[in-house]
C-alpha cells in the first residue's frame, strides 16, 4: 500500500470532501500494541506520520465498502 501525506483523489475513494477541507477533527483511539507497531512500521516505510497512515487506511476502507455496496445493487 502506497501512502502519501495528501488525501489523493477523493472522488475515486468515494469520500465526500468540500472544496477545501483540513484535518481538524480529533479522535482518541485505543488499539493493540502489535497493531500500533504495524501501523507505525507502515508509516515509516512510506515516510509519513502514523496519523496520515490511519487516515489513508480509513479512506480506502470506506471507498472499498461503498464500491462493493454499489456493485451489489
């Protein structure tokens, strides 16, 4: 998975986005240490922050399920 510090083509991802949207919402999230280590390693491999990595993973997950839902209709 290639991760960048930009949200990329949000239309392709199926994620609604305003003309200009900043990452201004905060989320406290608990996870297993092994999962955190994996996310941290993935972030380091791509040269981005853990926050950007989680953001990208969530966008991809949402897009995947939206596309899957549309194809089943």
